[in-house]
């Protein structure tokens, strides 16, 4: 069964409320809303992943391929996390993955190791510089995904 973005957002926020309260909750919701706004602002390349997911999960996928670019998940006892996926559905090149890891590690206390999933906590993304850097990197991943799909002359 498919779901709508407002319903998924409501479930995500409800899941966050179980783990976080007060002003911190408002800051984390602001991160979620910024990620959604950034994604919705790219209707030619991104769309909400409507397939049923557990409550507390939101994802956006590449238009056409339906490959998830990013997802956000609420986990018990921790702030929500943003996970970044290669938009091609394949692994990133070693160089590209190193750049993504370097960017994430520059904005978080929990450094990623080589085999770790590409995740960053919403706590780190409360910092506007971190959020801007991560959305810029997501944009770069989208652009690199679109290049191979262009028609050769």
C-alpha cells in the first residue's frame, strides 16, 4: 500500500516524540522539514518513496529509476539518522565514497569507518553548515547520476 508524504512525516514526527522532547524535538523536526523541502524542490529528479515503510522512515528516490537516494530513520534511544545511498543503485567508486565519508566525518563526532553505512545524525544536521554541505553532496550525487543517462551525440 502506498502512503503520502504528509502521512509519513506525521508518523516520523510521532516516532521522534517518543525519543525526544522540548526544544530539541523542534530542532530535529526542522532538520526533517529542511530535507523534505530540499527534496520536494527537485521534482524532475526526486520523488517521495511511497511504498510502505515502517513508521519512522521517510525516503526519497530518483525519478525514473526508483532508486532511493536518501532515507531518514528514527531509532530507539538515539536521534534520527539520515542515510545516503548511491543513486545508481550500485556502490560508489572508492574516490566518491571517500569524499562522502570525509564530508560526513567533518560534521559529526561519530566518525565513519570504511565499511560503515553512510549515515549522519540529525543532531549534527542541526548545524546549518552541515545541512548545507550534506544537501550539496546529495545534489552532486544526483547530478553524477544524471550524466550517464544523457544521450550521446
